[in-house]
C-alpha cells in the first residue's frame, strides 16, 4: 500500500510543475496510481476540477477509471447510505458514457468477467472484424504529425522540404 501512495504523490508533484503542458504525460498514469493507492476521492476531485478545461473524459483511462473510483467509493461501509447510493448512480452513468465513447472495450471487459455476450451484441457492427481492423489501424499506424518532419528541419530529399505549418493531427498533442 505504501508504494502506490508514494508513486501517486510523486506523480502529483511532477504534474504540478507544468499542469497545462504535462510534458511527462502524468495524466496517463495518475488515475491508475490513485486507484492502486485507494485514493478514490482524489481521482474524482481531479476529474471534476479538470474536466471542463482538459476534457479528461476523452481519455480512455479517465473514462473508465473515474466510474471505477465512484463504484469502489460506493462500497465503503463508513460512508452514509445516501452518499453510497449517489456514488453508485454516478458510476453507472459514467461507465455507460465510457462504453458509448469506447465500445471496443466492451467485449474484452465481458471476457475478463467471464460473461458471454448476447448474440445481438457480439454481432453488432461495433464489434465485428471491421471494427477490429479500425482499432488495429488506429493503434499501429503512426499519426500524420509523427511522420511529418519539422518545417525548420533538414530536407526530406535533395530539393524537397517539409510543408510549413502546424501538425496535421487535430488531437492537440494527445497522440
């Protein structure tokens, strides 16, 4: 229990140095560490405070970690029943939103829980072979801005230069 807590505190420290830029991508790690350290309240508060300007719900890790934090919080017997019920409802709502945004997670999630999906679910177009190809392509194919050299960089080949301007990828540094 001590190691995840210490790791979480270091992660908070690093994130606090440059929270707007987050050059070391602590937002991709902090939710996991908060869950491991059982610091559910911190994760929920971080999400609530940062969602408006950082769109944390668009990150798959936060989309699934925050509902889990609400659910685990609802299991704590030292909380009043009204707070536990509210946390369960919030967890249910957020996990539905996460699965709507990231449907490719549903089948692996059901498999890990040893639940067999209904035939209508597993045959849906979100989960068929074309969905797997899209997911694999998105995961494996480099993003356009990763392939494009900087405008100030050396020529690609003699006589050719990279195009000036901002990166092509619209995700603003998230990929």
